């Protein structure tokens, strides 16, 4: 069975910085085969890429990983997030919203990198 184009799919971003975080999220997913990869760009332009953690004593979505990485690195806000694989859930979106940001775009892609959705989070 071949993948059929999804006419309702969201248009991919044109901003090279958004394309970069989509590529990094997809790379994290491909590298780990964990089911979800994510990348966050902070308000200083730094990026944080990571994958889902599923250990006996620690379970984090990829979104939670990149938010934690950004905060622990001193990020004061978020500009955009890309998520590849599993769609972000309410907890993921709440974690992103915990960081200041204006009209934060959350790009959701399938594992091959095709944009499936764009979720807007406003501070």
C-alpha cells in the first residue's frame, strides 16, 4: 500500500529556521526509533533536539525532553517546536506553554517529515 497525499495536510513552513527544527526532530526520531522526536527553538535562536525517554524509572515525551533541555540551558522563551512521530498530547502542549512565547508554532510531522498539522500556542 502506498501513502496517498492528504489534501487536508497543512502547508510546510517556508521559514528555513522552521524547516531546520523539523529536520532535527525527524533526525532524533530516526536515530532512536523511539516513536517521537522533537526539536525546540528558543527566543535566542538556539535549538534543542531529543527523543522520547522510556526507562523503568523515567518516562518523558520528546517534547518534555526538549522543554527540559531548553530550561536547563537557561532559555527564557520559545519561538517554535517541531514534533515528528507521535502527535503531542495535552501535557506536551502545556509544557511548551509554560515557557513564554508569542504565537508559538508547533509543527507536527509524520515520521518521514511531511507536515500533518500546525498548532498555535499563544502566551
